[in-house]
């Protein structure tokens, strides 16, 4: 099969590498245009582009796939299968109709739960106990297609977005290879049509979600910290100043302190009372300063000691 691969961030690299390692014919890679990064706006290639160039695969970077010239360029590659993984551009029906076999997407949730842009973050925020990946038949709608292969995994109590992202990237690569092998052996099962009554949407993250509300439970706040690090991160007000919280742990016990007040502090630990339970801060950062583990940070906070 002639495969065209469409992807942009690090999550897309594992499946691309899996295709290359297993000698599948990746005739081209599509990724978003190069963008400037940081204060100097230095141009940086996407993770997928870097991988493709390392393996001498031709790279295409159209601004849009709604342009007729871009559509014709893709059509000229004569793909049998289009594989899309976190590409970031909308594929119109004219593009979905190009492959002779199909257009597949790797989605990082157990569809129909968490359709949309941020399924990993939303699963953590919601306190889901399981998640997974699926190989989905692409349609014009947002993650509405039927699912051919789906793999499930547990979400650990200390799971972070970064850890879960890396785990699901590998799972997605393996699921893609499994689906392709089933297709080549004429054993691909009939796809599972999604139950519209069970649909939830994983909307994009915003900086407005960063603020920690101590009037929520410690368990919910801990989930938020694990879900939103590294971006957009979480910001909490402690003793009148704002701090970025990088790592935490929730404790079910309550103290006599009010919500948002220091429940306990000493030279190596800091606990904040929440609406229910306490949040133990493990890694913290003051604006303009470097990130510190809590023992290092508390050396200068003796006035907080209880």
C-alpha cells in the first residue's frame, strides 16, 4: 500500500516510526507549516517533519487542504491509505475521498468519549479510571467515524498528561500496525459505530483554566495539576502571592485551617487546606524564579511554619 501520513506533534512520531520500521511504503508526510518559537521566533520544524527528513521521506506543508492546488498535489501521490494523527488541519470531504482504500485517524480516547482536541487532558480532569486509543474511519464530522480497532488502558492515580501521552502514543502506533496487518490479511473487522448517546467533547485547553480554586476538593485540584502541566499549567494563591504548582498529592484528611490557608508547613513540606482534604505541594515556582522542589523552596519560608 502507498501510505500518506499526516501529523504534527510528538504524539504523531511513534506511529510514523512504527510504519517505517515495519517497511510500509510511506510515500509522503504532511505536517503543519514551520513556525517561529520563543522570543526570538526561531523557526522550528515539527516533530513529524524532523522524523520524516531523517528517513528521507518527502514532506508537504500546505497552509490549508481546502485549496484546490493542495488537493490536486495530494491526489497526484495516489495514496491507498491516508493516516492522520494529530495533524491539526481540517480535512474536507474532497481529501477524504482521495485514498483508494480509506482514511484513518488515531484518536487518544475510547470513542465516543472525549471527541475533540484534548482527550488526554479531559480524561485526567474528569477522573476517568480508563482511557485508550482507537483507529477510526475518518468522516467530515469531528471524530464521528466508526472505529476498527480499540485498545484500553488504566489511568493510574498519579498519572500526568505527559506520562499518559507517551503511553498512548505507543499504544496508538501498535494499534495502527495491527489494523494495517488485519487489512492486508483481509481480516479487518466491521467497524464499531459510535453510540451518539454516550458522546462527550474534549474542548481545547485555555489559560483561563489555570487558576486553582481552593474551594474545590483536594482530589479535584490534584487532578487539575496533573492534567494541565506543562501547559497551560496551574496557578495558585498561597499566603497572598501567586505560585505555579508543578506537582502535588492530595490528602483526604482535613485540618482546622480555612480553604486556601496553610494547614501545615515545615522545612520540608507544605499542605494547603481545600474544600475537602488537603493538597500537599511537591514542586512549586514563584513568578520570575526557577522551579523548586518543596524542601528547597521552604528553606526561605520559615514564616509559614506551623
